C-alpha cells in the first residue's frame, strides 16, 4: 500500500489499521489428479463431495497415478453464449450427426456400446462409448437417411492407430463438471477445456492438450497426431466452433419460442442409451437451481 505511513509523519493510515484484516479475496483451491479447481465461494463443498463418486471416478480413470505433461494450449473464441457450448458438450446425440468424421470412419456411432451418466444435481455428466472394431457396417445410420454414407478412406490410417491405454475398451469419454469444465479422452487425445464466458455472445475455450511424463516418444507422437481430431480446426470438432453461433442467430429471431429437449424423455437421469438429451436437461436443472429460477 503506497504511503501507508503517510509522508514526513503526516497522513497515511491510522495505527489501528491492520493490513491482515483487509487482504484480497482468497481463492479456495482443490487438487484432483493434477487438476486445480478454484472458487471464491466460501460455501462450495469439498471437490470430492461436489463431484460425487461417479463423476470423480471417471476423472480418476483418465488421469490418476500419472503426472500430466502439457503438450500444447490455445484459446478458441466462440461466437456464442457459454451455455450453448455446454449444451453442445453434453449432447451425445448431435456428435455422430454433426461431425461427419465420426460416422465416416465409425469412431462414434450411437449403436456402439456406451452410456450417459448424469449426477444427482444434473450439472455434471459423462458420456462414453467403445468402438467395436469387429462390427459390421452400421446400418442404423443408413436407415435414418442422414448424410452418413461414404466410401472415403483415410490416406494415412496411422492417425487413428492408437494404443490401449485404459484396458476397458472405452475409446471416447467426455466428462463435464458444472458449470464450465470439460475433460476429454478421444482415443489417446486427452484434453482439458476451460470455458470462459466473455459476453452474452462470446465465449473463450481454453484448451490444454495433455500427455504424461512417462509417455514414450511413440505415445507422445500418437497423442499429438490425434490432437488434430479436436480444437477449432479439428477433424471431428471443427463444426462445434460455428454451430453455437448459428443457434444464437436463430434464437435472436425467436425470443418468444421455446426449445424442445425431449429426446430420451423428460428426466435428467443416467441411461444406457446415448440417444437422449438427459445431460442437457440436467444442465438446465442445475442452472435453474443455482440461479434461483
Ligand atoms: Fe460436437
């Protein structure tokens, strides 16, 4: 504090003033498998209680027992509200329709084994699936008459040749923690996404791609290659960078209308089918509860 004791014995703070009674607001932090969570709230419960066992174990699955190493980071600027991005992350139903790369190369289709976990608050979710490499061509998509049929082949298939990291067959797992945290495992591409609201129609996504300190050079190279699947120009997720902006423009012209989120019913519960918007309904349930709506 400048001139705390005044100048030439005059002015300044009184002797009774105690600096320690006027410190900056303290950020409460919690460490979890190399991640750091923070809150200015005194009322937030400990991180393990906030997440609950089911969500914690899914973060543990990806990160625990190893020391993360940052492979790269960048910020993606989205032309939409942060809540539209969180809806996108939580919606397992759009991924194999919007992201043509997924279905073209059969990385994520809704007929694969998988499930959705929604915690009791509704705010956190996990979506996971397993590629069945022995499966026949997925006929469900042909029946829907959506743009999933293709004879395309990757010129360099090494992009998708990863290593068995978790020994549970799960090749894709997305975890979201209310309100703005995402942990992604797509094959061996692991990333943390921190969603930062900047304006009503502007959101930053801070991406951090990670590997682990004990990765061999081959594993490190695989992670970096597969990192091309995600991010603003990602083979899979490039569409997520603009689709929120399209939705936001549509909403602006329909402020008196309501969205329908009834895929999979009206509850916000875990389900073995990923043809559901349960985790999106869960997000709004938690949002309304937190905002007193
Ligand atoms: Fe997406």
